């Protein structure tokens, strides 16, 4: 699926938001992820994705789509792919919701399931993804989202 979108803000990659924010404090400002409030108030359960915010044309409603899927995370194992548009979380449409609201809907307690309705190359599909503790996702040689590990 070729994504034709205008990014709402250049580089609005929110990689660590859904995979945990470990190591963010040590990053220079230019590499820090987009913030979504106080991470301490968010549950530790993650699915291993980064989201992008985009729109087809300037003035269109913003959409959330998958920018990156952690290669060893539960989202990848469930079949979530780069470029999939996130349409629903646990049966609730994300249209009209803020980015922060959607992040709070996706995050949860480790071991619990989140159901995502997504639209991609193969059409619409529903995925059940079991959240894992953010510290359980391996960082690998390039970190969990393509940046050098610390």
C-alpha cells in the first residue's frame, strides 16, 4: 500500500509511545519522540508499533497509520503491517479522537488483549493483540525503532 499523505508535522514519528519510552531522556531533543502527556500514568502494556499521523490532503481529517512494527513484538505476530490505517480500537472508532486518546486506548496492562480494526492492502481486518510489558521487547542492535541503542 503506497501511502500518499501529507504529514501533519515533519518527523511526527511516535515510535516509543506504544513500545515504551525507555531511553528517551538520554536522547537529544532532535531525536526525542512526540510526547503524549505523563508516561507514568500510562499502563506498561504495549503492542510494539509506532504510529504516524497523516492526511490525504491539507484540511482533511487526520488519520493514524502504522509507521513501524517491532519485528519481535506482538503486533507483528498478529499480522499488523507498515501502512495499515488504524480504524478502531476495541470496537470504538478512532475518527475524531486525538492522538493521545488513541494511545491511551491501545496501551493497557501487560497480558491483556487489545482489538484493532485496521485497513490495509488486503482490505479491512480485525486483529487481537496481547500486550506485553514494554521492557520485554528486545532493543536489538539498532534499538526498537531504528535509532541506535543506548
